[in-house]
């Protein structure tokens, strides 16, 4: 089984279980990099990647969230998703690279259309602030 297939099996299990930070941390490499659709600079390190993915799980992972397409090639996977946020249709892609053990080393999110990008920015910023305060 490819490292991406192993990693994706874990990813789906963690997402379906509510994206708990401790479960995310167990599957993310300590030097992982996260590329946000709304933050220009790559975010580096396990703790920050866990924070962003946890916040995404809280904001994007509502009842309408669904992965609609999955492509796997070696240690890379592309997952297309759709969801709705405050009545705005969001279409996006998670592009994930895994290491030999199936841990995430690089995670890039792309979102469309522009109204959706703006809504993701608004809700992710608010969720990250709540996480900092809590």
C-alpha cells in the first residue's frame, strides 16, 4: 500500500471522528508545512499545522462537508471537497504529501470561488482567535 493510501485512511478516520487535535498531531510530521488559501506564507511545524487543520475542521467540517473526488499518486493525494458556509457554496482541494510512514509532511488547501475564499478567511480567523483565547 502506498504511503498516501495509508495516510488517507488515517485522515478519513480522524476527520470522521471530529478532527481532534491529539489525533491530528499523531498523523502530522513534526516538520510539516501548511499552505493556507488565505495566508501568504507557509505555516511550518506540527503545532501550527494542527492548529490550522483543527480550525478548518471546526469551520468547514459542518454537516454539508463532503469529499467528492480523490486522486492518489505515490506519496501524494488530492481530495476535492464541497461544503456550504452561511449559504455560500465552497469548492476546494486538499493537496497532501505523505512521508514513508503515512504522516502528513505538506498540506495545501485551495478554495473557490472568491466569495468562498472571503467566507473561509472570516470564519477561520474567528476560529483561530477562539482557539488562542481558550
